[in-house]
């Protein structure tokens, strides 16, 4: 499952970041690394972007970018 398919109010753990080059580097520079928990805070009214809580800060990502992040749901 990718972060694009994540549900609001759930917590997920990052398994892998797909892609390569500057986009992957940018995602990692924002603090999204393997094993990091991510809380899905809310979705914008038109569905894009999505707001996440990661490492005690708020981060908004486009759905296109969040489709590169493979996650699993935490219980």
C-alpha cells in the first residue's frame, strides 16, 4: 500500500520510498525515511494535497508524490 491510499486518522510506518533522483532525495530531506511513523491528518477539499504529521511537524504532500511512499498500517 502507498501513502496515497492511506486513510485519514490512521498511523502508518514507511517501508520504502520508490523513485530515484531529486524527488526521492527531496522526500527523504523532509524527514520521510524508512521506519518513520506518519499520521494522516486531513485531506484538502478537492483531494490534493494531503496533510501529514511526521516527526512532530505538519507536512503537506501532493497525492502524486505520496504514491511513491510504500507504507503499512500500525495498530
